[in-house]
C-alpha cells in the first residue's frame, strides 16, 4: 500500500515529457545546478509518519522531506523504497527526487491537533534531510521551528554538511526541546569514498561539522557506518577513524557493519564485482542467508573496536562513566550512551536512529540495525 500522495498515476499530465507522474504532483523540474536530476515537487497529505508501538524503536514518529537521495551511496538500504514509487532502486533513486514542498504547512497543522502528544520525532530515518536538494528547497528550517514551537523533541541523523547552516536554529531549538544530533561517516579513503558515496561531503568536512556542533554546545554522536568488510575494517583504518572522531569532539560512537538488503544488495554487488572481484566470494559467504553479517564477524569487529574506543577515550560517557562492552559495535538499535548523549539527558526516543517499515503507511523506513544512509 503506497502513500496516497505519491502513488503513480499515468493520467496525470503535469510531468516532463517521458517521465512518470505522481499523484499530488505540482511539477517536475530539471535545473542546471543539478545536472541529470529531476525534482518531482508534490503536495503531501501528511508530514508525520507513525512508528507502531510494538516496533521496539526509541521514537514514535518520523519525517522524511525527500524520497530518493542525491548522496548516491551504493550501499544505501533505502534504495528499495523507491520501487514503491515505481522507480528503480539504482539510478532513479539517485536522480529522481520527490520533494514534499508543502511539508512545513502540513506539519504545523498536524502538530496543532489536540491529539498530538509531543512525542519524539526522528529525521534521517530513510533518506537524508540534509542532502543537496535541501540547499534548493530549504525545508528543514521550517521543520525544526515547527517542532520546537510545538514542544516536540527531535533528532537528526545526516551525512550532509548543510546542517551547519542551521546550527544557530538548532541551538535555539535546544533551549526549548531536547535535540539529538548524529553524523554518519565510515569511509576515509578518498578513492573509495568517491566510488561508494559520490554525492556525500568528504569525511573531513563531516568531521568539521561535528567540531562545529561541539563548539556550539550541541551534543553530537557519530555513527561509524557502514564498516565494509575487507575494505574499511582493518585495525589501522578503524584506529585512524576513531582518532579523528575523538579529536572532533564527538560525544560517542556507534559502529555498524554493512548490511545488504534487497535493492542495495544487487547495486553493491555489481560494484564489487567490477572494483574488487577478489572479495566477491567472501561477500557471498558473509551474506549468504541474510542481509546482516553473521555473529562471528560482528564479534570479531567488536574485539577490534573495543581497545580502540578505550585508546581514544570513546569508551566513556560524557559524564565520565565507563560504558558497557556492547557500546561499540551493534546491529541493533543504539541506546543513549552509544551515540554519546548523557544518559537520562534526553527522552528514550531522542536518538538519531533508524526505523522499521511502517505497515500500510507507504513511508517505508529501515529495519533495526541496518546501516544508515544517511542517513
């Protein structure tokens, strides 16, 4: 069941020639600043997406301003969600971007309802709210203001350094409501970064964002995600990454190994066969039966990470308390201490984590423990 405002309807004549149409569509546009990209501007019927109470997620609601993502991450778990719009999970996901242009107006109306209980709202659970499209459409300032004005706690997970633009706004919002922030990064080799996440700002730029958030007094955890077997999971690579993250002032780190769900799996494996054919056999064994790495790999990675977290002072909560051994590597939902928020400082839900599919909503999000897009 698709979200009604984004259901494809071939009788709608308002798209560019040769493009599919989307119910609720205002127009489809291509602009010189984004070569090869089509923006489908729609009028959304709703802004808030409910996460069922039995999902074990530490938040009840999500907002996704965009469908599709200009980050172009080959491994992105959200790719398959584009098929709900009858786009493909490959090039279309990277280039056919659905924009909910009336999102802020709809959100304010929903937040003003007497039934709204000011439950935590998470952003960045499917596609990144600070992808490059946000530079054109500027939806996030209105979203942040609407949530803060209504007394609603919020969290944001991103790979996009455009969040820096909204630091003053987030600082102001944090005076009124709990605000959780997380930045995702995992690839430090420039060539690998360009191949696997071509539209994502460089890791050094994201470290600068973490540092800017810390300087503004905003706690920011880092998701070292996804750790890619055979490519980014070596001790030297992990040590360098965690050293840089600690130096940037991150309030905590969660390490998440690569997951390969349908949609992402085909896209990633095609890339791997061309770029690293020697690793194909290993990946076919690692991911033979499921989208997640097996427990023995996860345990091995934990043993690699634990002493490095200690070495760089990332094994302690901001208040000085030592963390449990499971704080480093997870394929489940991280707790407050795992992303570096002081325990008890935020409501249980105020974490920049990922959400499960929402039955019947059409706003499909990710399953627990998947790697983050950025996400």
